[in-house]
C-alpha cells in the first residue's frame, strides 16, 4: 500500500511538473497565435509616406505637380489634387489605380503595357506572392492618399 501511495504521489508530481513546465510554452504559443497577422497581411507604409518617397520628386510634396524633377520632364506632372475636379467632382478610383499600377496611357509614365509602380512595389515586397500582396496594398494606400488630398 505504501508503494502504491508513493507511486501515486510520484505520478502526481510528474503531472504537476509537466503542467508547470508546459504552461508558459502553451501561453507563448497562444499569445503568438492570437496576435499573428492574418494570412496575406503585409506591412506597407502609409499612402502619404509612399507618395513622398515615390511621387513627390515629380508631383511635389503637396501633389500639385511642382516637384524638383518637374522642370526636366518632357511632360509636366499632373496636379494630383485636382483629379476629382477634372472628373466633375468624382474621384475615378479604378482609373487612378490603373495609372499607379501600370502607368496608364500617360506619355511621361511610359507605355501602358509596362507596369511601373506595380512592379516597383512588387520588388519592394520581395517578389512572388509576398511582392504581389505588398504591391496591391501599396497601390490601395497610395490611391487612398490621393483621394484624401483632392481640392473641394
């Protein structure tokens, strides 16, 4: 009987020890899972930051087309704050998205078949599926920023 009690006690100690040791590991795993990003989520700078890094050289930091490179371009950069005004007060999001991704049919941006910012953003996102996800998110951020700077 004493051996059975000792065996039971030893087994209980092993179980308690296992619980004590495994609890922090389980909590850590759960915490990591709980705060993990959804599949496909990517970190992309804000639209304003993307604009200042990639667009302001030509379009100016305020988007009015007066960037430091504007004077050397064959085609004057557009005033991006008047896109809605040019479309009777409507921001044409699909068209703007296409222009960001592919350069549109704007001579200063190159041929439409050549992806300009879509390709740049894809490379910034390290190519492949991650690059494609980064590029999509960056284009959305940039389009949203452009929409936010429209003059009334």
